[in-house]
């Protein structure tokens, strides 16, 4: 295994297409609440709109040779971006600042888990998010049934805030330490 971590520009987002679509299939396969909502979720409906609505984007891919085996997408977005036709992801009045940080998508091919890839991607993402002085609140949204991800983020210091859409998504939150 020869893993290379590479920060890519938004112009190269197409490199994440297959893994993003694989993530949606993975989430649906684990979901026990409203799994059919994943039927319309894919690269075009999830990743691209998020990329366009964000103020800042950060994308890291992991390669094993020429094969892309994982990615993380994080963004800085106006808090209002998280209140839309799909759902209101958190109480907007609980956020003092204009923008929030979000670790938005995170996926590693199954055979590459348990090698520290997740921790490395998580740390790179959080380091990027925390450089923005005008952002105090960080969010991660975990689909129901993805207990491994939920526990991973809790071990990394995020706390469960609440559930939305009748438990379809668990919202995790962290606040910048002064």
C-alpha cells in the first residue's frame, strides 16, 4: 500500500464522482430510517450543490497508486445554507457567527479502513476548518445506521447535538476552543 494524500482544487472535483456515488449506496445500505431518500442522492445532487453554495471548499483525496480510495470534503458555508427545502440542520439562532464549518462528506473504501486513513483525513480536514477565525461552530451530519462513523466522530471530540428528519440524520457539533 502506497497511500498519497492530495489536496485537490474544485476544478478537479470530478475525481470524487465515483466515490461520492459509492458513499450514497453505502449510506442507503446501512440506513434503517427513510433509506429511500438516498435514491435521489448522488454526486450531482449532493456534492456539486454543496460545493457551489460554500464560501470556501477543501477536498482531499487518497490514492493508492493510481486508484482513488478515499476522500473528504469540507466547507465553510453561510449558516443559512443549512436551512433549506430538505431540512433545517440546526437552530440558526444557536450560531453567533455568519458562517459554519462542516465536514460534509467522508468516505474510504472498505478495504482501506483500519489503517489510519480516516484519522489522517479527519485531521487534515479539521486543521483546514480551524484556520478560519470567523468560524466557531463545526458540524458533521451522520446518516442513520452508520454507527462506526458516529463513534469515530465522537472519539474525535464531536458531540451528538440532535437528530433531524425523524432520526434520518444525527447532527454532531463541536465548538472552537478559545
